[in-house]
């Protein structure tokens, strides 16, 4: 009988120990499940945050692209030459007058050089005046062509 009591006592101790061990495992399992639930909630919140940020970034990017496109269209419109200016009747007259000045430059200088009414210094001075007039006429023609030609106009701002 003594042996039986000892055996029962050992069984109770073992059973209590096993039960306590299982109880600890169950509690740890419950804690793990709670942590897993919390991590799932955090992950879901992070995913929703990412979606919100992604949509916001896309919206800002689209707005910026639209703004850039709007400015590009506006600047392209500024660079284009107005048909009213391009086809303005005075443009032909200006080109004609500038061409006449260039042609007259050589013949007038030659007439003054052949004339006996002017000395060498005066001829040199007249040559400088006509040379300057010639250069300025070419500048005027270049400026006019730049204004009435879109591709040249864009090159100025490139």
C-alpha cells in the first residue's frame, strides 16, 4: 500500500506537471495568436497607407504633367508666327527697300569714288557710311526674317 500511495503521489505530481506544462503551452499559443492578429492588423493598415500614398502620388504626378503640357502648349503658341505678321504687306516692301539699299551701296560708292568733287578722306568717310548702312541693312533683313520664320524664331530661345 505504501507503494501504491507513492505511485499515486508520483502520478499526481506528473499529471500536475504535465497539466501545468500544457497550460503554459496553451497560454503561449494564445499570446502568439494575439500577436499574429495584431501583426495582420498592422500589415493591413500599412497596405491601406501605401494605397493612399500611391493614389496621392499618381494624382500629383498627373497634375504636374498636365501643368507641364499646358505650359508647353502655351510656349509653343508663343513661338509660332502669327499669319497676320507673316503675310503683312509691308514685309515685302521692307525687304524690297533693304535690297535696294544693298544694291545702291556699291554703285553710289563707285560714283563718288570716280567723281572729282571729293578728296580721299571724304571718299573713305563715304565708304564707311555706306559700309555701315550695308551692315545695318543686312541686320534688319536678318531680324525681319527671324520674326516671320518660326524655325529661326525658336532657335533664338534654344
